[in-house]
């Protein structure tokens, strides 16, 4: 796999997808899917555009999109995971923290990730074996520190339901798993906690985080394996992100009391 070709081919595609999304932004009529989460015309238009571009440029690859499901997945060695609007609720509520997330996964590992926030024009990207970038600047996760009162993490708003939490620092929530992970990758926020996401939510940002020196680790201690989620399953348990040492501290600060399903967006 020529990853430099992947970058050259895909960066213009992602930027164009951002322009398509912006044509809909602040003029949205949201619908509810069967699971009661939001979907918009922008979700469908962006995914269709990206999927068609991938079929044209990488015809041998499988594609898994949030809105259109699996395409050409049988025996595919490489799979693209697309979340056309990660953070549809912020998109509907006219907030700026939503993104287009497109990641390439090999059977053993992520190979490329592209996460674009069109409103702020922030483009996070990385390929296997290289550094992580925010636009043209190399980024790295925050250095190890005591994850106490002076620290900050990103976490969904329901994190503190159903958990015994010993973390005493600040927690922020933006409504987008990919944006959460990229915020940690850029190094200003020390870590994060996520739960109940699917592979298209995190495939791209997982590559960015890995290239920035971070990890994604379940509370049980096992590393998150994207290929295990390629059939559409949610992550089987909550996980933490950040520098390996920060993530390990966080893993010791959250204890599941009971399963609390994620409410729809």
C-alpha cells in the first residue's frame, strides 16, 4: 500500500466533503433514525460523495459507512470507515465541533486517518509510520503528568452515570468522538474516556492518536482493536485515551458499577 498516494488522493476529497457539509450547515432539517439518533441530508450527501470517490480511486477496497453500511467487504484486506458527520447533534444545533472522519484499516492496524472540522478549518491526519499533523503542524500527545485536579480530559456527558469515578480533574464534552480523540492527540488535553462507539466513529482519529504517541486502551487493559469492530459492533467496554502513562492512570480511576446505555443524540 502506497500511503503517500493515499494522502495525495484523499486530502482533496476530504476538503471537498467539508464544502458539501458546509452547504448544509445552519440550514438543517434533522430526522430521527430507528435508534432515535439524528441524521441529516448532509450526512447522506457527504457519505455518498466520499464512498463514490473511494470506489473510483481504490476499487479493491471495502467501505463501511455509518449511513449506507457495508460495501464490497467480503474478503477485503483494506477497509475504509466513514463517518460523514461525526457529531451530528452539534451540527444540528449549529455548534462548530463536528467533523468528517475517514479512516483506512488493514486487518492488523489503522493505516491512514483524516479528520476535518470544516467550521474551524482544522485538518487532522496521519498515516502509518509517520507523524500526526494538524494542518501542516506536527502534533504530539501531552507528556505524562499526575491525572489529578489540575488535569483535563474529554469525555461524553453521561460518563459519570453508572461509574464510580475517582478522577478529580476537569472533563469537557464536545459531542464528537473523533474530535475528542483529536483534541487529545494535539497535546493540550491530557486524556479522554469514551464508550459505546463504532469503528466509523474512531477509525480515522485512532490513526492520528497513534501517530501522535497515544494509545486507546479498554478499562480491562486490552488495546482497542479496530478490526474487531468492522462488522458493526460497538466497543465492548469503555476505553481511555492519551499518552500511555496518562491513559494507564485514567484506567485506574473509572470503575463500572452498572451498564448504562448511551442515550441517542
